[in-house]
C-alpha cells in the first residue's frame, strides 16, 4: 500500500475520497419495479421475487416460532455472547432515551413529550451469512423506545442461520419474516397478506435494500441511506502501526467497495502502516475482498503536513467510523464535529462497537455524518410540544401575536387572541 501526500491530491483524487455514495442510482429502476410488484401483489410477488433473486422457494414467510426455537439450537458460548452484547446495547440506549419535560417561562408552561411509533420494521442482512449483531442493533433500540410491534425481515436460505434467529429473538422482536432484498423493504413498508405494515423501516443492507428504502421513504420513515462500510484512523507518531493497519483491514474485509483511510503527520508512522497493511493482509481469510477495498480510490494511507491538516481531512471525510489513536486524543476529538461513531485510544477497536460495547453500529456513510447521526431510540420516537399559557402570559403576548398576525394578513388569528380579552380595558 502506498503513502500519499494530502497536499499532492488533485481534484479527481479528492472527489474519489470525499464524494462517496451508496451506489444506488444504477439499480433504482429495477428496485422501483420490485417495490411496485410487492405493493400490488403482496405475498405472491414476495415469493416469486425470492425464488428469482435468492434461489429459495420459501414455505412459511413467517418464521417467528423458528427464531424462538433457535435460542436452544445455538452453542452456549454463542448464546452467551449474544445475550451479553444485547444487554450492553440495551443499557447504552436506555441511558440515551430522551425524557418528557415541562418548564415555566413566565406563565407559559412549555415542554416536549416523546411517544414511540406503534410498528417498526428492521432489516437484518443474512442469507448464507450470519449477522446477529445487526439484529441487536436494530431491534433493541426500538424496544427500548417502547415500540409495541417490531418486525424483522432477514433473507431466506435453506436454513436461516440460527445465530441470527437467536439474536432476533433475544433482542425482543415480535415477528420474523424470511424475506430479503428490495422485496423485504417493500413488504414492511406496504404490508402483504403475511407481513404487517410498519411505520418506520431501519437497518443496513446492499444497494438494492438501500435503493428500496429510498423508494418507500415518504410512505414510511427510514433511518438513512447507508452505503459501503468505511473507517478513518487519525494517528500521531505514538500510535502502533500494527494496530492502525488492523483497523483498516477489519473494515476492508466487509466489501470490496469499503473505504479505509489512515492519516497522520508522522512520515515514519505512515510508511510503517502501509508496510503493516501489506504484511497483515496475507494472513486474512478474506484477503481478496480486503485487497479490493484497499485498491478502492477512496482508500489509502495519507501523510499530512501537520496535525491540523490531518484534522481538517478527517472532518471533511466525515467517516462512519473514526478511530483516534494519539497521545492527546481528547483534544483532537474536540476539533472534530462530523463522524458516525468515534473510537478513542489503542484499546477501542471499531470491532468492539460493531458487536458488543453498546453504541449502535448502524451509522451514516458517504459523509452523511455531516448532517445526521446513527440509529438510536430517537429513530423510533415522535416528539410533541406541549404548551399551557395563563391569562397573564397571553396578555403579555397579546400585542406581539396580533401585530404579527395582521402583518401576515391573517385577521382571524389576531381575533382568536382578542376574543379572550373582550370587555377588558
């Protein structure tokens, strides 16, 4: 892996690094057709599309009972890991659950209250692979938020992985359906004879899943449109190059489209990281996938002229995952506003957050962290403002409200205030 100077990057190179997207434009038309079929034909379309895309003829779409039984089928160590991770994720989201509040503002009693949506859908990637962690990250915060009915859709297989099904059950899902891809998102959004319609759809997936979320957005709420995984490592000369390289490889093994970058102001560290990446990749089982991600134009080891330049790069990159391995990591963090999740210090690998430390791993990609945060309980909550004015408070606002209402030509608004003071001087 080569080291590149940040100051030498041309416009095209910068665009490749910073203008990352979910890659959904190429499949939008196909996905729109899939969504339309499921919306019109229900279970029939779901079954036909599942046979076409997953090469599986599903029996029962509803596998809720199978998920419950899976808890007894997985190895004890796997179940223990699932339960430990679930408890950590639950504790984190309980700590961040927003509370109703009221306060007095000179006779104006004002506040906000939070209420969950009644029905939410969680997409859990799967098929031949197992992603129990994604089940926990989607279902647990929904249940913590108080969602009454949480439905999970996960791709079918001859036998859906029991670890994924066990995690779905441990997380507290109320219904589980073996359906994947764009057809799963459509089924959750619009309902079928078997799948109950929901109000919010969340969860990671491939570009077909992401494009389907874009297609149904507006008819249901979604979390966001996430693309391939990404990590940025900000390091100074005190960092261990082997650990920096390990962070890059960990995200690179997700997908050949993953983006992984390390940036430092230390030339020796940059060279050592590049060397360590090349050495470590040889021993990884998914070496071919990793090499594909490392060859991605948005990946690389970058040398900055100063830590300030490195910080500016990281802020503009706005990574899904940001690891800071530096002597004064807190000071560097204070200078960075845009990142999905931040991992401080040499003992905070991104993998800890991916699985079990507690914070959610469903995070914005492609620079989305400049505009919004990751999945949380608030994704499943609606907020309502509440206000009660006493007579004195309304009297204090009388002239302000009536003047503004008449300036807007809305006389009835002004009269709705004046009526409350008819007969008074």
